[in-house]
C-alpha cells in the first residue's frame, strides 16, 4: 500500500508507527538488561568451600590444572573477589578456600599461573574491604600440611613478621617475634 493509504476508510500509518515504537522500546529494554547483567557478571556458581556467591565477585571460570600440588579448579570453580584480583593484578583468581570466623573472613586464591594469594577481611561478610584498615592482601602464601595454607606478612618498617595459618576449620594469627598466637575458629 502507498504511504497515507487507507484501509476500510482508516489510515494504516498510525498503528504501524505505534508497533514500531513498541518494538523499539521492547528491544532497547531487553538489550539494556542483558548488557547490565553481562557487565556486572551475574552468572554465578556455588562452592562448598565458601560463602554464597554475590554479585560480580563470584563467577564460574575454567582454569588449567595446577602444577604446584594445589587442588585443581573444576569448570564450576568460584572466582575470588574483584578486590583481590585488583590487588593481585591478575584475573581470574580462583577461590581455593574461604573461612568465616567470628571476627573475620579469609580467602585463599590461586592465579592461572599457580601463584597463591591471601585476602583477609576484618569484619563480617558483605563489609567493605579497605587495604590497611579492614583488609590485608598478601602474595607470600605457601601450602601448609595437606589442607592448609600459611601467609607471611613482613612489615617493611621494622621487619616484624606475622604469619596467618589458614584451614577450613580455623585461622591462627602468629606473631613470630613474641610467639603469641590468636586462634579464630570457623563459624
């Protein structure tokens, strides 16, 4: 039909324009929603060794097998916090262990090249991580025993060494100078 034509005495241009506008709005809304989900990484996976996934900090990834004896991540491995990946300057980091105590949270993460990282958080789940205040990131982490890790923090000011022994059952904070040990059991 020619533009401005009528059908049964009525113009077809009005309903056609409304249909095009409706489809454009619908398409824009769907595109915006899908784009936001993709940007925020809302594809999540669960892990028996960590807290429930939340937001963009937990996305499933596939990683090559570890070559250093650390557990291999499966196809549904959980990514570590975006904060930790930012501190490490590496992504993706795979969560190997998560511990929640009365006073803190700890993540042990591994990069694709096998490097281990410790991320500590003083506070409850969901709290803000601020390095030097409520958070401690360390890249000096080693396996300890069959199911644990030890992270070493050496003060650049005085060489004071604190060790963080982490298993799924507890966190032990050891002052290597005084020998004091603080034990925080899992909750």
